[in-house]
């Protein structure tokens, strides 16, 4: 069984990239070519075998089953964003800091330097910054910063409805509660 050098090179290149030519056995193989059942002779070894549609159909069915199962699990899974859930339920979420520099105890001047002037200010001295979001969360709202003695007392993210209620009935300001003594 001799084979031409060009056919051997073509076979080796095809094997290197994962293709197979059905031109017969490997050049070093011994014996007659293997024929499919129901055929005879060398011509059967040169023919391309039929596509394995059973394995493709099985794979497609498996993928469809996995996709539908993952959608069902996602639909029944609890919401994984606790900040967004709390904001929707309670109307506000207390936060530890607004960025890396504004936290409770920060001076009013430092807040202006880091966040800019507030979008709105309540009568009690509370500052409001609109269109803010908690990092790595879908919770969006209005940043509410309360001050006491010129420093940040508390930070919260609130819904517009909660801020409207604050504007209607603000907390008494610390500056208005001064008492004179003798």
C-alpha cells in the first residue's frame, strides 16, 4: 500500500488541525481499508460517513432543559440586592459613607469640597444631593446628609417621597434650640 508523498502530507496537516480526510487509512497502517456495514471495497473508505444527528439533537435538548431550569430558578430566587429592597420597603437606607471621604464626623466644608454644593437644603440644615446610587447596588435616590455642630451626623439614601415628607415636616435644627442661661 503505497501512498503518494502529497497525500501523506495532506493527511498529516488535516490531523494537526483536527480535520479528517476519508481517503483511506494512515500511511503506516497495514491491511485493507475498513468499510462500513452494507458496503464493500475501497470506495466505502473514501466516502464521508453520515452526520451524527442523534448527538446534536441530544445536545440541543440538554441545552434547552438547562436554560429553562436556570430561568425557573432565577424567577423564584429572592432578590439579591438588600439595599434596593430596604429602600423600596422603608423609603430610606442609612449608609456609612458617601465616597471615600465623606462619613459621619466630616466637616461641612469638606463635604462641599468632595461632593460639591448641595442640590437642595432643608430648613433644618439637611443637605440633599439628587441622583445618587449606592455602590454595587441598584438602589438609586437622594443622598440626605444631616449635620450637628458643623459635622456630618448621618448619611442616608432616600426616595423622593421620603424627602417630600422631610420637606413638609423637617426636624428641628440644633441652632434653633439654643437656651440662654445666666
